[in-house]
């Protein structure tokens, strides 16, 4: 335990221990350090992209029509950014979003909970 743990307590960050892109690029699957597994579609992630091209930095309003995201959009690139996020490249050419691990966990949990049982 460091001195910082006594001065400024914070929650332990959520970290994926595994990230797997489906063969067709339409789903991304996460295994988390607490043992949970979640999944989310490329379309959902593109619709909720938090980057400045997609969300006005001052008003926090979406600046594009989420429904205009094609249903067959794919993730073609996934890269880790530091120890806190993933950068994703989409088949529509969009690649500026930085998806923090906590955001990915929350989004994929919501998506997994609302997905129909198979």
C-alpha cells in the first residue's frame, strides 16, 4: 500500500484481461479481471462513440444521427491506449474514439443484459 492510498482513496480501475474480436468484426468480447465476461456489438459502440467528432465537447450532445450507423458495421482495428482504454477503428472509416475500460464495461454490461437469450 502506498502513501497515495491513504491520502486519496480511489476505486480500483476495471481492466480487461482478454479482448477478442469476433471473426466477422461485428462483436467484441471482454473478459474482465473480476472474472466477468461481456460482449457488445460494433454498431452499439459506434453509436455511443465518445469522441469530439461524435459528441459536442461543450454541450455533450451527440452531433450525428445514431440510427444512420449501418447495421453491418464492423470493427477492423483494436489497439490498447495506455493502461486505461481501447482505440477502435470502424468499417465506416471512423477511428478517433477512445473507449475507456470503465465505459466499455458499462456499455457491454448494458448490451449483454438487453441481448436476447440464445
